[in-house]
């Protein structure tokens, strides 16, 4: 038994805590988790944040925040962890975002507008970023014209019956102002980048000035002012992106469905009676609806990948530390990242190139490898894809709520093997249940340490019921629990590094179920459904607990017409590998969502 999540069973909170964490302290044979290889791959990236959390849990004053220490002048080793695969283009993470986007653009296959939406009989596909840029440059439309369609669509979704609120904070005049500036740049022939005039939504837990960051609560903006953009948002803005507002989400990111009694629940564009998934519900829904080309979300426990899978779009969870999380609500933890959601892999690549770049602190502690992208335009790209070894843990892979999910994902592996020559390698991942234990203690303790100072004057009682349940659990964790969870974490990291000696990526379904039905009672009261949570989080935790890069891509539909996602997990700093594989013709046979808006009109 390797710790599979059998059926829909979820561990019951209670006596499991002490037993599971005691297990972390027991010797498990000779595991060289402190070997040079392990330290080089992840040289204890969490040391400072871990100390801050432990100190908080012990009731002692927090350590000096990283933001109060000048780390910009400290020299760090930029040596790479390992030799990169062939066929990649290196990016300057300390350079301008616009320059990285330009380099990313050169990595994409040659653009031919005739290949996109050439007739009414063309199979459905979303307008891509290059479609918008091409239309702007040719004068077929302008960002200001598209802005009016976007504004109309957002208002239409809010007034639907049932209401489908995609944004929590929205200012139509601010969108028009940004669009007018972009239109002027195109009129002068001086767009800032391929992203100029592209509409992007920002999850409500990422700062985007002048919008408040409420984290989908009714009160957080009253105790936390937003004075500037988060780092990732600032990088997008410098590329000319039009920021449409703050996207809906599960309150404080503490849920997997996206239910939101405070502002209304964003609904799945493929079936309005079903959840989008969470916690980045609004970002996934607004992209799947065709209103925005991309969105920024956060992912601490599958919060980008789960809604991307359920809504039939692409979601990238980067290596921990690859993007700067400063300016997000929970920016002091060790499991959460900021990442993009888009309708295609090529759009993910462009947005990812804009926002990447480690914080000064992460450069010291993590020593990230030089970021690179797969050169999808090169002749050798196909042969490089064929050399990839895909790790599959069959027993886990098939442990899903509906066989439609594993069958569709299996079809993709067969295609990769037969068409590209990829080798599917059987693997075993030990201690999956222990991984879940370590993750819930880690993310829970860090969330409690980060947000507890804001819960003064009875603010916690203003949270929805499911959020209060979660925080009651999180506040029960002790410093000893947290330290034991980190020991589990290192052991599980060792197992994965051993697996990555045999394979290049690990492939799984993204979720164990497709989009669940929204109970009517949940719309007003919220919902805490352990069976649904278990199914949705079944495959995503390694990316967060171990800081590994992972991407969810749509690969088909179940018998009810609901999207199915395949997850590709890579080595630390291995974004180029998972992006290359994701771009290998896997996103095929897309269906037009029931709620789809065409905002690019000629």
C-alpha cells in the first residue's frame, strides 16, 4: 500500500494529526536527504520562512521580514542545477519584462492568421494573444473597441440568471483609460510588446492598484491598504497589458470549489450549474468565457490547476521561487506561487515570460537556474519531445471518480508514445497520504501565521463558515507539528528526486473528478465537502509541497461534456520541459463553452 486516496475517502481530522506527524520522526532507513545532490536541487529553500512560521506558532515575535532587509547587493551563485535540455532559449530574469516577452515570441511557431478562425466551419478555438496583436497592428480593431465588448461582457455575466460574477472589483472607466492609452500607442506604431492591449484579470489576492485586495472577504481591505501593484502585476503593466479588475475567488483561497457567498459564486462556463473549481475561480472562468486572454492566479494547493482543469483552459504552477510573490496576500509561505491561466500553451508562455523573475531572497536561498523556454519554432523540437520519459504511477493514475478521466489522459499518453516516440515509464510514488498530511500542516500553519494578525476585533467571525472551519483547524497546529511536517516534506522530496533520475516528468490527471454540481444551499452558506475536496486535490499536492513546476492542459471531455485536464509535473526549475510537452498537440478537440463571449470582432 503506497498511501493511495482510495475512493473518495478523506482523512478525518482528529487523532490522525499526532499519529501522522509522529511517523515523520521515525527513522525510515538510510535516506540521503541531506546529500549534496539534494541540497543543490533545493538547498533548504524555506529556511527563513519556516523559522518565521515556527516562531509565530510558538507565540514568539516574528523574525525580521525579508522585505526589511536589503538583499539587492548580495551576490549569489547563478550556476545551473543541471545541464538544460537542448532546444531552449535563455531569458534574462533581471532584464525588462518586454525583452523577455520578445524572446518568448521568437520561441513560438510562425504565426499565420489564415490558420485561425478562417471560416464558420473552423473547429472552435479561442482567440490567442497573437490574434489580438495582429488585428491591432493591421487596424482591424483597436484596444478601445475591444474594451467596450469586454466591459459589456463582464456586466452581462454579472446580470445573468443565475448571476455569474467574474470580478469582485471592476472599474469600467479605468479599463477604458488603459485601452485608450494602448490604442494611442498602436496609432503611433509604438506598442510596448506583443502583450500591449491584451486584457488580463488579476485574482483578488494579488495587489493591483488602485483596486483593493479583499481576498474575497467582506473586510480585509479595511485593514490592509493597497498602495502599489504586486511585482507580477507591475511586470505585466510594463508590457502594456490592460488590467480589467480583481477576479472572483474562494474566500482567502481556502477552498477548491470556488464557492463565494460574499460576492456570488463564479460559475463554470461549460455548465452554469457547476463549480469552476478553486480557489482561482474567477481567473479560470473569465478566460474560459473568452473575455480575457489570460489571468493571474495563485496556487498553494492546486488553486490554478484545479479550476483550469474544470474550465478547460491551461494553468501553469511554476517552481517555487521562479516568480516573485511579493504583493500577494500570503507572500510569506513556502507552498504558494503566482502563475498564469490562459486558453493556450503559447499564451501561457508569453505571460509567464513577462512575470518570471525570482525575488532577491529566493535567489540567495533557492539559487534558481537560469530561466529558459522551449524553442517550439526549431526543427529539433519534435525530436526533443520524443526523448522525454513520462513517469506514470498506474494505480494512482486510475484512482479517479470517473473512468472517463483516466481513459482520456491515457489516450494522450498513447498519442505521445505513438506519434512522438515518448517512453512511458511505470513508477511508484511512496507515502502519498503522508504528503497530504505534510501539505495541510504546512499551508495551514503558514496561512494562520500570515493572516492571524488581521483577525483582530472578531474579524474571524466575519468569514464564511467553511473558512472558519479551516482556520480553526489551522490554529490547532503547533510548532512541533510544523517542524515534523517539514521532515516529512524532505523525505518525500527525496523520493521524487530518485524518481526524476528515471523520468523527465510525472504525468497524472489534474483532478480526480470533473466539475461538481453547485448545491443551492452553498450559494448562501458556503460548503465544506471533504469528498469533493479529496477528489479535486488528489493529484496536485506534490507541486506545492515540493515546489515543483506543473501544468494542467485540457485533453478532452467526459460523457457529460465537462472538461478533463492532464497534469505534467517537472523537476525543479523544469518549466521548459513541461511547456514543451504541453505544446505537443495535446490540447485538441476543444468544445465551445455554453457561456462564451466573442470580444475580438472585425
